[in-house]
C-alpha cells in the first residue's frame, strides 16, 4: 500500500491588501481591538472579476510547478470551498477546465466543510491514494469569504479574507500522510452559518455569515486539542515528535491554546493569520506553503495539520513532509 506524499505546494493571495486601519476608517473598530483578540493585521480581498476558481488556479499552478508535475498527469482534483463560483458545476471542474486538462477526464469534485474543508479534502485524497484509486491528486482550499460577509457587522467582517492554497499529493513508498481523523457534530450548526439560499430566483434567509464568537472559540479550543491528541496517539507518536504545527489560521489565541495543550512552543507553529485573516478552507494550505517556501519546514520533518469550522466539522492530519 502506498502513502500519499506531498510533492509540491502553492498559494495565492489577491493583490488588494486591506489593513486593520483601513477597516477602522469604514466601521467602528480599531487595529488594537482586532490585533489583541485575533492576531490579524491584514486580509486580502478578491477583485470583482476574480472568482474562487481563479484564486484556486493560481495556487494550483504554483503547486504543480513546485511538484514539477504537468497538470496532464493529475488523476483527481478536489477543491475545498464554501464560496464556490456558482451553485453548479463544482469549482473543481472549473479549475480543471482553466488548467486546460478537461479532456483528460480526471474526476473533479468539491468538498464543503467550511474551515475544516482542507482537512476533509486532503483526507479524501489520502484515501484515494492509499486504496490505489489515484496516483497524483491536486488538493486545493480556495475561498472568497469577502462575498458572504456583512461589511457593516464589525463582529464578523474584520475576521475573514480571501485566498487559496494547494497541495499536490503523489503515491509513494515513503510516508507521507501517516494518520488522519475527521469528525463533525451537527448539533452546533447554529453557532456559525451562512443560512441564505436561492429559491425560485430569490434569496431566502440571510446570505451573510453569522457567528457566536465566544461559543465558537470555546468549542474550537476543546475539539482541536482533543483531535490533535487522538491523531498523535493513534499513530503511535508523541507530541514531542512534531516538528511543526500547521493549524487553521482563524485566530492567534485559538492557535496558542492548541499549541500550549500539546506542549509545543510557538516557535514550532507556522503562523500566517496576521497576513491574511481567516481564509477558511484556504488557510491551512496557505500556511503550509508559507512554511515550506520560507524554509521553516524541511523535508523529512513531521507536521501536524488541524482545523475546525462550521457544522461543527473538524479534523487533524499527521504527515511526514
Ligand atoms: N471592533 C471593536 N469592538 C468590537 C468588534 C470590533 N471588530 N467586534 C466586537 N466588538 C465589541 C463587542 O461589541 C463587545 O462590546 P460590548 O462589550 O460593548 O458588547 C466587545 O467587543 C467584546 O465582544 P466579545 O464578542 O465578547 O469579544 P471576544 O473577546 O469574545 O472576541 C472574537 C470576539 C474575536 C470573535 C472571539 O470570540 C473569537 O475569536 N471567536 C472565535 C471566532 C472565530 O475564529 N471564528 C472563525 C470561524 S470558525 C473557525 O475558523 C475556527
């Protein structure tokens, strides 16, 4: 049985970079409030003509180049997103078309698990490779959350941004993804949601993100710590063997709590939330790509990826890079 190994990574942030001070000119907030509560300094916002698939394709091209793999050799594309280009077809098929490999016939589909989307997508890709159903898989997290935010609601709009990250996984005799775990608890769906839907040409319910911030915070810290422990223990590892924690970049305080629980110093955590805010499914591959390109993460090191989002849905992945 072959492992799923990371062959290459890539990412993309839209050019429009908005600071906390920029936001404070439009709504009643401050750099001090946002920084102390979240660690966020900037977010990047897509232009009107930039779609989620455009961000995804830019990240995918970077990942394919770093993997040195022609797009034609992909045999599966998975896009994690909660902000797809359209109701259907999937953003993954649009990405396939924009990469110019529609005629390859490789399967392509979206996964929707909000901020846990990348955990769900990479775990699905791992299952395809472990079972022999795929050899080279492109896994993307891409979002344009700026389009589902109420820009007059200071309790939510300051937290999120747009972006994309991508990973090319290839079948390998060497590890690879060692262990992963996904979980969900739909009893908490009201704490974080964008309930609107289009019905007979009209929007029913609010099309904007709503959130119980403190409720999300509490649950996130508890469940991320638990799933991280479980993945490490079930794989027969200890937290001391983790070289880098690559967490979902929602909030610096949630990240610090998880690291502290694992006994990891912040020097072992890839932190990028200050640069792009919460980019939902894109945040883990964005952080991973940043960690690799900056030289923090080296080949052979053990990484723990973890994330949680609306649903709630959450998960963690232990891998050897
Ligand atoms: N600027 C200034 N003041 C603000 C802002 C703002 N942007 N937003 C809220 N406030 C005010 C509130 O109105 C409140 O004022 P009041 O006391 O006069 O009513 C005060 O700040 C405190 O509000 P709280 O909600 O208690 O602030 P808290 O310390 O809990 O921080 C936060 C809020 C940052 C949202 C926190 O709860 C949090 O990080 N939760 C996690 C949410 C999250 O990360 N969600 C992402 C999606 S899920 C995921 O990715 C894990």
